[in-house]
C-alpha cells in the first residue's frame, strides 16, 4: 500500500493545532493580565480578522486554513463569554442558535453567493481592527487591576457556643472587619480574593490551635468577576476553637499584620495578610 503525505497540508494542520492551543491558552487569562471585556473583544477580533483573510483568498487551501482558525476563534470566544459572564440557560440557547445561523449564512455566502473581498479592502479593515485592539489594550492597562482594601475592627467579642459530650472543644465566631474589592477600570475584571489567615496571641498555649478566617459572602457564592467602576464588600468572619474549660464571652484586640506575632500581653487576634501581594491596600 502506497501511503503519501502532503507535507504542505501537514504543516497547515500543525499551524491550525497550534493556533487552537494559543487561543485556549489566551482565554485562560494566565498571560497579559487583561480584563474579561478586552479578552473577549480580542477573541472576537481574531474571528473577524481570519474570516476576512479567508474571504480575500481564491478559495485555496490557505483560505480554508484561515476559515478554520476563524471558526475556532469564535468557538473559544463563545465558550469564554459563557464561562465568564455565566448567562442564563435561555441566553445560552439563543447564543448557540444565533451562532448556527451565522455560520450557515457565512457558508452560503461563500459557496453560493461567491462573497469575496479585495486584498486592499481586507488590509484596510485588518489595520482598523489592529488599531481598535491596541486602543482597547491601552485603555485596559491604564485602567488598572482590581484592588483589595482590608479594614479591621479595633476589638471583637466572641460568644462561645455550647458543646456536646463527644468533643472537648467549644466554638465561636466573630466579625472582625471587611475586605472591599474595587475595580477602577471601565471594563469587567476577574476577582481573586486574597488569602487571609488568623492567629492568636496573649492566650494560653492550648488556645492557639485554630482561628480560621472566612469571607461572607463566600467567594463561591459570588461571581468571579467585577464590573467596571464597581466595588464589592465581604465581611471577614473568624471561627475560633477553645478548650471546654473556657466559658463566657471572649474579647480580643484585632490587628492586621504580615506575619504572626505570638507575644502580646492581652488577648489579640492577628489577621495575617501577605505583605508581598501588591493588590492589597
């Protein structure tokens, strides 16, 4: 059996595969630090740009490659928009139905109506798309990233809860401050709440075992994005565990630090925030 392999088609296929990898990697938001809005816009620009490139070809193999990359760009764009903006089921249905109509229409236009673009027109439109893309990226960079502001109470009082006979610990919770996420940009940006932990000082050694800091509402109960010029406030709630011989309310001073400082003359709760995280004020 005589097996032949067209080297040109092989190279085109590899190019398409790497283009898909680049598009997916770009949509994961792990490079460039762009906003959600601008990332989606650039994926849409890629779709339009490669579509125009395909329309400017004489229906040759390179034109097919351009159409393929254009279609992949649109698929990644649509998946990115759905995953990031989390629209309802009805909206997703209409997006898929509209996309089907779009591509059937494009296919009809290419095969039956013979839609084509001249090279000069294509180059002019592509240059315009590049200018728009550069303007969006510049505005995105100037707008800034989401910042987080931690404000702590001076003191907090913990009301210890009852305990069953099957455990030697009593538990209590208290609100100790707030974290405010602020998006100064005009574009929607992803939100990644910083990690905050708690530690106790000025108490008996056995009391230091646990002081867990949680957000209220929790990060999984809120969208992982923040609209342009918007803020969101999360309460900081600390959960404590103490030995069962502790009774009544416990009062703690509250301080924000970059690390735990175990020596204090009075009961103190430290909220430990990463000092190297430049997103936090």
